[in-house]
């Protein structure tokens, strides 16, 4: 469990976002999610808080890095429902709107190891080998 960045509330890991690049800029992704038409929180004046971060998806044979979602414990079901409606494996229209699939950890933990292996295999196949490099000197002020 981790503390929420904006409050002293407990955050709990609720899911993974398969097929998403770990190098995706998380703040832009969060903003795109919040502005998505299907992001309809029960109380729009006090929307649920969530975080996106890189974690390790473990299977008995292999580990791979994926994006994970955490939410306040009291809002985990609402965030889960909102993410399920948005991330159903279809490509999104916003920048870096990759085909991501929302996999609730409650479903993954009750799955067979063969299914977990298949999830990791498909994730690695779609993402491929990712490498990040940075070029300096291209800033314009």
C-alpha cells in the first residue's frame, strides 16, 4: 500500500493496464483519462483519485514491467468500473492512445498460471523491446 500523493489517504493497487508502454508520460495519460467522455464519476465535484505507475507483473516463469493503477481504498470499486468502461482493448483517439486492456487484480489473482503466462506473452509481443534514449540540446527557450 502507498500513500496518495495529494492526500494522506491509503492507495491500493487495483489493476494493470496491459499493452501500455512503461515510457508513456503518466501525467498526460491521467489527463486523457479524466477528460475521456466515459469518465463519469459519481460525484464530479469530488472525482476519485488514482495513480498510474510502473510495476512488475509476475508469473512463475517470467516477470515483465507494466503500467498499474492504484486508487483510494474507499473509491477502488468506482475507479475500477470507470477504467473498465474506458480500457476495453480498443485504440483511443488521444495521443499515445494505445490499445490498453484493464485487468483488475482481483480477477488476475484468481486466474490460472497459464492465463497469467498468456497475458505476459501477449503484452511482450505487442509492446516488443522498448528502449528509451534522450537527446540533449533540443530545448528552445
